[in-house]
């Protein structure tokens, strides 16, 4: 947990990248150092955010009424519940984070529909049982009905020792018909740029674990990808009004964004 305003935190740095105001001087200083070596970080953060919106909208339209968002980050409208409840007003959403400050902001600023429900859990993805066993989770979500599990820009802050077992336990807990929505910092789309990014993050006390395509694919083992499969955020079912680029321009955007992203469905239980 990070209770210190004088130390950077990845959620508050991300908030600064996407134009939020819930950040402190330490976060802004570290974020400025990141932007110095990775000038396209704001492009990447916004591409990631827009991917989340499209993915949540898609699964909501497909009938999902329950959402488990791990690594919530600071609230920036539209938030996940606003996207989901715009499609299905009775959607139920659990937000979890391991930073009490993030959840304090969330409780103060996030309001949903009268028909739906929002709850907040202080827990760490490295201890998935602390999430699955939380009273608020069990009171809000019905684990006999499909759930969308959102792991957006989270797992690159978690070491292999915890990341792979945690995702497996979380996915195993979901019924058939559920979805995993994820994005992850890429080691292979722009190796030089991602190495510089990792070095700056690690120097500022924000551990960043870069993974290549094959390593990210492992998180989706035994799940069925929705087209176009594992791709970059801006290539996942883009809004034509937002992106209409040539293949060469898209390849350049891939290098700029340096993220893998996908949505996959659990069609069977183990």
C-alpha cells in the first residue's frame, strides 16, 4: 500500500497522464521523468482508456451485468461503471485497489444508477483470495452468472511469482460465459523505448515488469479471444471516428503505445 504523498504511485501518475487532478507533486515529478524518455506516454494512456471503454461497452451489450475491476486507479469520467450502466442500468460493479487513497477518492467521486450497485474493496491482486473472499464482493456479485474481469494496465506492476497464479485463480472462480479484459505494457513492440520506460519507473520506485506477446498470451490460457485477438489497444475494434490510419501509421502507433490488449471469453470450466 502507498499512503505517502511524497512518493509516486502508478495510479496517480496515470491520472496525470490522462489529464486528471488527483495527483501530487511526487507523482507529477516522476511522471515528467517518464514523459521525458517516453514522449508518447499520454497517447498510450488515452489509447488504453478508450480501449477499456469499448471493451466494457461491448461485453455489456453482449449481456454482462456484473463487473470486477481490479487495480481501479483514480476516478476519471467516464468510469467503468458509467460505461456499463449506460448500456445496462442495473449493472453491478466491484472496484478494487491496494491503495487506500485511490479507494477513498473513488468512494467520494463515483456514483452509479439507482438500479445498479457499486462497491469498493481494499485488496491486492497478488492475494486474489482477499478479493474473492471479500464480503463486498460476495454481496454484490453472483458467481453463478457471468462476470467481466477487468485487469487494465495492472499486471505489468506484478511479478511473475504472483501475476500468473493470481490470474488463474481469478479466472477459475468465474463461471462460463465470463470475460477477461486486459491490457499490458509490451516488451517487444518498441524494445528500446520500453526499456527506457522501465528504467525510469524502477528508479522512481514504481516497479514495471515488461512482458512480450507470448508472455501476455499466457494470462489468457484456455480462454477464447474475441476478434481481433491479442493486439494493441487502438486496434481493438476501433471507433472509425477516432482512428482511420494506414497500416504503416498503425504500425507506428503500435510503437508509440507499447501495450498489448485483448478481450477473451471463458466458454468452459476447468
